[in-house]
């Protein structure tokens, strides 16, 4: 009603309203002018504060050594902390002067500074004494030794990141252990090698330690476990680290994510691992762990992602109280040599989205409870010794598609009745023998739908490329009805 009134008023008095708006606009402009003048005059002097001269010159030369001699900071960015900011450079005020607090080099954004092929670290980098964050992405393609990162780095540094620098070689300098304020150390997808220095244990304020995708070798440094009580994320994945896991690892009581995948760790998990009650991700895939592992997971109620595949663990799934892992969303236990049956408790994990139990030695039937899991989008059971009939509905096969796998289970079969209408059948699974006669009767039924598909001539791999018969017939009926309506309206 209000909309109609306003519409009528505007339609009837459009000229008057325009004059009124012009007068209001003029009045507001008259009032805003002194306000803007007052704002400009009262703006703090910090916005026009100068940058410390030596700091500015060091910044220009550091960037020039990274991006190339063509870069002229004096001409391009005469006020790098003011009205001509440099992408990837952040500043802050100290005693009325601007100083660099963050420097990020690499193709992160469209206008980010990118390193030249001959990029090198300038010693002047160590003169940026207020630097808190330093990041290099896809920067060093030719050989640059990591020992260039000297202990002269600012003691105020809190974040140090080197990502995708294939030319960054050598070992992690032990001098990094002197960066007492460091909270995040990220050395990912470089060409670093050697053993992890014990001095990393001196970084007592570290919250994130990510060293994945390098060539580190040797043992898991126990020094990481003693004093890093604030550590939240530990990622040593995709290296060549070997040894068993020290029990002291379990003293990292604040840990949220632990990723040791794709290494050469071996032995059994320390039972003390269960004390990491805040852990949400545990990724130990593709190692050589063996022996009992269920006790190490007991009580991890916060765990959401449990990834243990490609380890020669063995054992039975019934040994773990799965009800305690009620927050699991991802469970990957493939290629582990598991035996026994699939516990019904796994099929009751309501938050489960991804379940992989493939390529084990599991036996018994497949619970129909998996179809009732509201969030399940992938279920892989192929390559086992499962038996019996799959008690899943037609809707389940349609919803899962290729993300449901049960092939290479010779004594497993599916119920033909639930897939007769659309032909959505589990790929690589035979039809149950007791259903063959019923299927033949269905074929001979004179009242059978003529547009249905023969499940013998299709599989789950190709069924998704076709519309179900019911939906296509409904589509054409919609066209016919539309044409009839048009004919009636024209007349």
C-alpha cells in the first residue's frame, strides 16, 4: 500500500518533487562544504608523515634486486607509504615516521610485484628493522641458497613465508631459531633439503609451522615437541623424513592440524597421541606405519578429517569405538590391509561426507544405513571381499553416481528392482541371481513403460549422460501444454 501511494504521488507530482530535490541537494551541499573543510584541516598529521629516508632507500633497492633494474621506485612510487602505495608493501608509524612492516613479493594479485629470473635477496633487507611479515611466492627460479636468510632479519618478524621457490636450495639456517617473535614459518614447495634444525624448537611463540613439499630428510626432531606449546598447525608433509613418532609429540596439546603424509615414517603410533583432544585433522597417509593404531585415536572427539590410507597397518575396524568420533566428515582408510566387517557404527556418523575403505580385505555385508547419512557424497568400497545384496534405493544410486564404488567384490550383488526404471546400477556389481526371474517377468509385462531403459545396457558410468525417461516425457508434455495455451489465448 505504501508503495502504491508513493508511486501515485511521484507520478502526479514529478515536476514538483524534482524542484524540491534540487533545493534539498543545494542545501546539503551548502552544509557539507564547511564540514569537508573542517575534516581536511583536522586530519591527523600521520597521514602526511614522511618516511624515514634510509628506510625508503633500502626498500627501493630491496625491491629492485628482486624485480629487476628496470624498476625505478623513486619515479614510480615517491611516497610508498602514502599516496603512491606499492602493492605488497605495508607500513606503520613509529615516532612520527613511516616504516615498512610487511613485504610480499610474487604473482598473488594482478598488480603484484613479480620477481625477475635473476632475483636475489639484498643485504639491505635486514635494515628494515620494523618488518613483521616477509613473503616470497614463485620468486626464485635459479639457485638461491637459503643461507642468505641470515640472523640479521628483524627481531620483530612474526611471519616468514617462502612458497613455490624452486630455486631456493640448501638447509634451513639454524639462525632462524633466533627469531624469538616468529609466529608463522611457512617454507612450502621449495628445494630445501637436509635435516630439520633442532633450533626450530626455540621458536616458542610459533603457531604455524608448515614445511611441506621440500626434500627434508632425517628424523622427526623431538625438540619441536618440548617448548612449542602454542603450536596450532604442524605440516611436514611431502618430504623424506623417517623415524618413528616420538611420544613427546603428544605434548603439543594446542595442536589443531597435524599433517605428516607422504614421508617415510614407520613404527606404531604412540598411544599418548590420544591426548591431542583439540585435533581436527590427522593426516598420516602414505607412510610405513604399522601395528595397533586404534588406542591412539580413542577420545579424539574434535577430529573431523582422519586420513590414514596407504599404510601397512592391518587390524580390524571393530577395535575402535567409532561413536566417540562423532564429528568425522572425512575418513580415508583405503590400502591399509584391514580385515573383518564394516562396523554399523561407521554408518551412523551423521556428519560423514567422504568414506574410503577400498582395497582392503573387508568382508561381510554393506550396511543400508549409509544411504541415510545426510551429508555423504562419496563412498568407496571397491576391492574387498564384501558379500550379500546392496540394500540401496534408486535415489541413492542417482545421487552418488560415480562417487559410489563397489566393484571387485565378487560375492556382492545389487537388487534389480530398485534400478529397473532408470537403469542406475552400481558399476562392476552383478545383479542378484534371485532377481533374474523377476526381471524377465518385468520385461514381458504388457503394461510396462515403453520409455524405460534396460539396465543390462547401461552402467553407472554412463547413466548420468542421459535424462531419465520420466523427466524427458514430462518435458515434452510441458511443450504440448504450452502450445495449447498459446492457441487458446490467440483465439
